[in-house]
C-alpha cells in the first residue's frame, strides 16, 4: 500500500505503510515525531510533468539517490520550496512510493501550469491584429507559461495601444480557454471595447504674454484641438510630452531661454471631450551682446564674425547659434570654413562669459588643430556599376586636403547618377590623428535604373498604336562582345542606350535610337551623345496622299566647366533634319496664315546649352536648382548668299523655307525649396522665343511652340518640328493665340513663336523608396503664347490651379495624373470644359 506524505510550512505529517513479507495486514503504523528516522534515498521519479525535463526537476529539489534524509526533517520541505520558486506548477508534492528497510523510494508529483498556444481578438479590426501581436508577444510567447501577471500585463499593453491612438476609454478583458489541440495548453481571447476616440475640445495656455495661444498650438504637431485643418484631434500621452518640449524649444528660439512648463491639467467637459490647460513661465527675453573669438589663428575675427552673421542686439537663439557654427544646411557656417580648408579636427565651443540683465556675452573658444590629408578613398556596395564610373564623380582624391564641401558635392554627384539608393548612401570618415590623415569610404546600394515601355492604345480611326521602348541607363558598350558580361545585358559603364519603336502599321511609324557616353575618354566629364530618329505619318489614300516624314540625326558634346563654378555644364551639338510633306495640312502655318502642306524642308542647326544644376535628386529634388539656357541657330543662308534670292520664290513657302533660317531661344529654370518637414516648394519658369534673321523670309513654320494640353501628344505620335508645352487646365484650343482662320474659312490650331509659362508647385512625398517613389502635388500655373514680339505681354497669362500625383517606377519611368481648373476660359462656349484631367505615362511633360 502506498500512502501520501504531505509537508506544509508549519507542520509535517508523514504516514508510512509497512509491508510485511509474512502478512498482508493493512494496519498503519503510527510514528512518534519526537523520534525522527533516517532513510537513504533509493530512487526518485517524477510524475505529472509534460513540458519540464524530469532530470531538471529532480536537480532543483536538491535531492539525489544515495542521500541520507531525516523524516520528519528539513530536507523534504526544502525540496518542495525549491520547486515552488520556479513558478512553473500549480501543485507540488513529494510522496513515498515504498520503503525497504531504511531505503526509501520517492515520487515528485507536480501539476504544471498551462502553456500558451495562441490568442485571438474580439472587437478589433483585422488590420490592427499585426500591430497588436507585437504588443502581446512582449509579455507572453508561444509555449510560455500563462500566469495571471502575464495576462494582466498583456491586457494592459493592448489597452495602452488604443489609448495612444486616442481611445482613452478603451477596456480589455482576457479569457483563458483550454485548447484541446495540445495537452495542457490554453488560448487567450482579448475582448476589446475601445469606445469612441476622445477628441480635444480646447488647448489653453496660462502665463504666456509674449506668444499667443494660436502660435503655440501650431507648434504642437501631434496634439491638436478640434477644427485644425489637416490634423486629427486625438490625445496621445507620449506625443503630448514631445509637444510640450517643442513649445519650450520654440520659446528658446525667440530668446526665452528660461521658459518652462510649470504644470498642466487635463479633464473632460460635459461632452466627454478633453480640455487641456498648460501653465507656462516664459521668463525674460535675452539678446546677443558681445561675441569674442579665442584661439583662432587661420582666420581673423572679422572673417569669423561675417560667417557667423549674428549681430549685437539679435535675439538670443541657441539653435541658430549652433547652426551658424556647425550645422548650416547651406554649409555657410564657421565649421565649414575650416573643414573646407582641411581642418578636420576643428572644434568651437561657445562659452557664456557674462549675463547682464537681458544681454549675453559669448566667447568662442576655437581649437583649430592640424590640417588633415585624405589618405584612402574606397567605394563599397557596387555589384553592377564599375568602380571607375563612381570614382570619376567623386571630388575627394587621395593626397588632397580634407574638404567637407567636396564630400557633400560627391554625395550629390553619386545620387545624380541614378544608379543607387540615396536613402542608404553612406559616407564614413575614419580618422588617424597620429598621422593627420583621414580615409573616406562611400557605401552605395544598387537600385534598378533601366526602363521598359510596352503599351498599346486606341488611336481612333487610326486603330491600335503599339509602343515598345527600352532604356538602359547603365550600359557598357565595350562589353558588348564579352559573353560573360551579359547579365542579361552588359552593364556598369554608365552609358545610356535608348531604343524605341512605335507604330500602328500603315498610318504611323516611328523609330529612334540614342547612345550617350558621359565621360568621353574617361578622364574628364565630357559627354558624347549620338542619336537619330525616323518618323512617318500617312493619313491619305492612294488617290490623295497625306504624308509627313521626318528624318533626323544629331551629335552633341557636353563638358563640365570650372568657371564660374563646376556646377556649370556646356553642351554643343549639330542637328541635321529633313521634313518631307505631301499634302499635309494639320500642323504647320506661317505668320501670314499660309498653310505649309507640301515640299522638302531642310533643317540644319547648331545647338548650344549652358546649364547649372545643384538639385540633389533627379526623381524628387528636395533643394537646389536646375537652370538651362538653350540657343539653336541655323546659318543665315540668304545673308550669306547661299540660296536663290528670286522674289517670286520668296512668295512660295515651299521655296522660301526649303532651307530653314531661324534662331531659337529656350530658358528653363526650376528651384526647389524645403519648407516644413518633407514638404517641398517647386517654382518654375519656362520661356521660348523663335526669331528670324530676315523679315522678308519671316519666322519659320517649324520649330515653334504649341502651348496647352497634356504635353505628351508630341511624344505619343513623335511629331517633330514643334515643341509641345503642357499647360494644365487648358487644351490647345482654349488659347486664342493657338488658332487662326485659314483660307478655307475654318479655324485651325497653329504653333506660335513665343510662349512663357510659370509654375508654383507644392510637393509632398508619400514614399521615397527607390523601387517606388510616390508623391502628391498641388499647383498654381500661368502661361500664354503669342504670334509676334509686338503682342508679347508677360502679365497676360492663362491661370490654373489643381492637384496631381506621381509614381516613379524604375522599369516604367514616371506615371501619374494632373487635374487642373482653368480660370481664364470662355465658359460661355458649351464646348469648353472648365477643367482638364491629364495622364502622365513614362515621362514628365514639359
């Protein structure tokens, strides 16, 4: 017979069964506890353990086979206490299995706590489950022990999750349910009652006299009261603390360096909404007084003071002070002055040496240190682009003096290649103080840069128009015949190869190809571009042909200038073009209204472009500018006596324009200004002018400008001979200067020799991921076109406003849309729509 022996903290009761070999008697012996007996442990077994290791349980008891134990005595109670300390069991006992003489056999019997198998939610949308799982897994993991503390903590974590989202009345209960799919396992069900989001009715400030409540509320980015545009009203404790710090930081920028939050009170009004009262102590407003320099030998006090640009009497602003010393976004700070001259170890420490009333005296203590020389320049992470393509864009060279401006410029040049993820571009500058040298390591991450255009569209009576185009932006021409370099094409030398074909069979065909080598010769940034295209458009029938054929070949050479600075680029090129018209009557018209419909026209021109680029990113520029002036010139054939000067031929457009004469000017300017956070302001101006050398010949019917529409018609049908400029909110027919009454008495669209367009655009990025850059925009735009310089009026603009979105995919280019509303339309005409909706496919129209 087996009897249980139970030990409690205040008493011990042992009942032993004696088994006689000679008798089957069931009489229970009564032990005298004043006379303990000593036993030797013969064996220890464990019962009831499913998850815990049996040997581990025995080890925790401190008992082992062969040990001498006294019963009753301290050994058995101590073993049970050791097991309870593990907090793994709901019940623990040590039982006697049997005794043989003075040898006792023990059974450690345990009842394990249930193990957590899974959990679920009630009253929570599916979209929040993943976020909540992160919270629950903080307190309890699959296979872990389910304790009351763990359940309470997990439920509280879920409740705080909803409180942080503004649901201050959220309540969470946890139900533990036995899970029959696994032994001794349970699942937890979190029943959530989140209630309504508690809005903030008022945010009031007490003690502020210098700054109004309205301005202080604007500094609270995450905590806002009802009625604030583009802001949701919700109370989140952690963000509220950050907003309080933002208020004090703003006070500091206004000279109130002693400003403090004394306290606050938060309560519910009769509608259940929050009222927040913040008590402030503004303190006194301080000003800069005397600023002295100590420790400077390279630059004198006047030079440093001019760079610092802080005058006596300016409001004391610690943030502005640090910016002018070390962290100015435009590098116009004291540190840049030294670091651009190699003083990498430079430091400056502003010390307040006196405070008199509301004025503060500063002493700028400077440590100039030695000049640092660049030792090694290394590049890592480029697994497709060859190293020389990156290295030639870098302005830091071994042996040169260290220059922070050169590093920033190098960063911009590497990003400008378009081959790497700008968000992960890393620049490390490990320093060797003993040698006075610094190493520079650029770490890049390759991103897709090639583009594929594959589309088909319905062209009305012209049928289906198909397009196939590929652009390889990191091509390697020298490896074309190297089979091992094809992955799937030879890449890595930074050349740009573009191939495009578009056709609908009989009516329309277009083929173009271009190749750009950005570093001709490999030693200087001199780019060579060779391109050509062939376009054929046939709308006629056998008895009445209507054709337009355009053939062009061009070569251009570009180089980076050193003066006025190395942000300037000069490009020059030669274009040879022939236009063949056969009864074509859709596009080209002279100033006199003559339709140019038939003939062969030769367009030989020289093109020169001067550009300055400081924009930091070709996809979503955040700052900088792009300014470009282009001049396109043909020879003045008549003045040079190279064409027949017969007056009769001058009356015939086909003879007059057989060799085109013109000078064409284009100015494109974009500026990018960061406003708040990621919000960027883009301002743009575009101006074009086409002039004639000889008034008798007049302005050529080709190379003009057609303003209005989405700007992609020229790309869709590959018409050359005119520049199509988009004007959001307007079709080409909405601009009176874009049409004339032809000799047939019908109104027809024409291109003009003069245009101007101005744009202000707010841009905000939703994603700057290099594999999918997404941003939204709102714009205000104005533009117009004129038929002569006499009619030009820069203030006579067709205005529009609207919004849009862009998605840049490396394989497909820019996709998006624009909606624009035109203010200056003839809305009395029922055929005129007040707004337009444009689709952007593959590229950003002009």
